């Protein structure tokens, strides 16, 4: 969200700005004063509209592309529009029914997240994304190690019946099954039943305290177990499901090859977008980032609409859509909001089953 102060806009200026943004979102072409003066809801002459548009341009809310006589909204205008002038449209009943059915048939956390992502992209015709349920607060039920090829070990973290994480880690030397079984017993005896984030923090603390008198066995275990709890960019990218990236190719505003290349690379890496969604975990309700408000160059020509989802009052993750700044905010914002509420209800309902 933007921290810039909102411009002081009079009622007539608000009226003209709202009509212009609505028209531009619908048509995608620069809007002239004559066009606006003929729209329903305007009660001033074309000359007066032209003067108001000039004032709005001086405020940085409108700009003239190339040599066109018309004007288009700036990112600042979209921010004013979304914050003060927007009239949202509730999703139609068929869309709601389709989403409810898809979420009701979810058999796991992953299937619920995937269903929500596909429906977000389908309903909005943009890119949908959902971070998978946050695991840090969940208790570890068991840790197992399986030797693979030379200097590689498979670590299996059982968080719950529906959340089993497999991580392949690179180690300093080859370990026997007996050694790895010993590490598993030690870790299960020491850390079993504790939340993942607490285990990570406690392990770091324990290792720092004992590092100076560390036995050879402990040094070996650090090589293996320490890497299981490392947070990496790769693990973050696996914690987000994205769908409908190719929908962005259908939007003329994002038709530039360079823009699309930067966007698709951002979706491929996921790291920056995941970090942006994580910033919304503690947000209350829908959050909207317009253009450079996201802080990421790849999203300069985009808007991101997000909302957290939860289970029994505890936030599990964040969902959202990415599209052009000229998106149908009135339609997209309620879709994101209702999807977050239905996904929250689906997770809470599964827990009660």
C-alpha cells in the first residue's frame, strides 16, 4: 500500500475522475472531455470537464499518452479510485457455487490451495496465487533420514497426517543408515512435539552453546540436521502455487515483450512475489498494491490484490491475483475477498471433520 498523502480532491473532481477511470478500465483507450461530457451521471459541459481534467493532471492523477487528446489515469489515480471512489460488485452466484464445490471436494491442504488458485485465475482472467498453509507453528511429529547417493540425504519431516515434507540435503560426507538412524532417534527424543519454528530456534541456540565441546558425533549430526531446518529461497518458492500466468498475455497493457519477460521470470523465481505476499500475512482483509507500491520492478505495470486466509482465527497463508493496473477492481476485489473467506471456511471445516 502507498504511504503517499492523498490529494485534496473536490466533489466535482471526484465525479470526473471516477467516470474517467471507470470508462478507461472498460474501454482501454484515452478518454477525452467530449466523451466524458456525454456519459450518464455528468452534469457539466465539455469545457468544464476539460478544465477539471486539467486540474486533475496538475495533481498527477491523469496523463496524456503520446499526442492523444485524451487522458489516462496514473497509478496515483488508481489509488484514489480504489480507496475512495470504488463501488464493488458481488461475485455472481454461479461463480460462488463453483468455488464452494471445488473447495468442498478438497482432500488435502494442497488440493484446497490448488483449487483456490485455479479458480482465482479463472474468475479474474489474471494470474492467481496462494501460499500454502504456514507450517512454522505446527508441531513436528517425526523426523527420519534416508541415505541416497554419495553425500546426499533425504530428510522426512512429518508435521501432520496431511503435511509430510521431503527435503534432499547435501552433506559433507556419505553416511550409513545406522548413523542416520541415530540422528533421527536423537532429534525425535529432543525435539518431538515442538513447533517447527521453535525447533529451528532452539537447535541454533543449543548448537551455539555446545559448539566448543562438541563431540565428533554432534559435529556429524550438525552437518545433517542443521541443514534440514535451514530456510532457503527454493523452499520458499515451493510454498506458493501460481496459476494462469499466461492470462496476462491477453491484456494489452502488458503486451510489451520486455514487460512479459520480467513478469514470467518473477513467477518462475517466485521468491520476490512470495516475500510480498508474506508481508500481507498480518494484514486485516484485502490489500492492494498498485504499480511501484509493491517495491518490485517486475510489477511496476501491475496491480496485486491480496487477502489472508485462516483456520479458526489463525492465519495460514495469503492468496491473491496479479494483473494490469487497468483491472476491474470492482469485480476482482470481491472475488479475492470471498475466496479467502471460503478457503478459510474449508480449512476450518476440515479440522472439524
